[in-house]
C-alpha cells in the first residue's frame, strides 16, 4: 500500500506546475505586509509613498510601498514582512518592481525569506547599486528563485537599513510583488489520496 501512495504522490507532483499563490500591489499603504522598526527610531519606515510626498517610480501603477531616509535623518533599520505563504515542492519565485537610490553607497536594500514565521531570516538578494531613475522613472524588475524553500510556509521580507552611523540616505520603493509556486497540497488532495489507499485496502 505504501508503494501505491508513493506512486500517487509522484503522479500529483509530476503534473503540478507553478501558479500565482500571492500578490500585493500596495494599493493602500503597505497592504498585507507588516512593518518592523528594527532600530526603534521611527525613521525611514516602510509606508505609503504619499506619506513621503513621493510618486511611484517603480514602473508600477497606483501606490508603491516606500521607505525614505531622505525624509528625516537618523538611524534606521526597517523590514516589511509578507503574511505567510504556503508553497509546495517544485518551481517557485518571487518577483517585484522597485526603484532604489543609495547615497554614498552606505545603505542596503535586501530581499529576505523566513521559514519559521520571522524567527530567523536568510538573504535571497541584496544590492547597494542605484537602480532606476533618481526620484523619477524608470523603475526596474527583479525575479528571485525560491524553489529551495518548497514545502514550507514562507514570509518574504523587504529590508532597508544602514549599518553605519549618521544615516542620511535616499530611498527604496517596492510595487507589484508576485509569488509563483506549486501550491501546497490541499486537504482535498490529501483526502483523495487517502480514499484511494483505503479503497485499495478493501480489495
């Protein structure tokens, strides 16, 4: 019976393909993301672009999530965290639009991932390079492979920080976050597999 169950699982995995399992367009503020103030200063936190008097320079439409150190100087370290996203085993990626400007190459813009509800984080991608127009279009797009984290419920974090003192930098903007992945197995699929095994046992 174990062989039958394994074959059924293999068949399900073989036919699975990546689909959109999460999107956030930040139509209102930071949308479904929560904001962390890791420096405890209240500076340069992720907010709606309108809170900083900015426009959307990512190439997206409507609002863009924005963190700006240029708005007020001071130590800053802020992470914007997605809700938990369940992904199955197989191809998976996170993509987003952004515009990032770095004054004197001191601060960092990074994308991170957690598999334990934010207890710890791994860096997927980071940059210190000016990308896009300076307080202007165009923006840029980035896609990151997260297939290695399949089979988990993950949180995606957008981290903007400066490890130095005397911080006074520019800004980071994010829009149109999309996670594509093989959906995690649903209860219906598991019940169906269980029914198949039970049916086989009755014979």
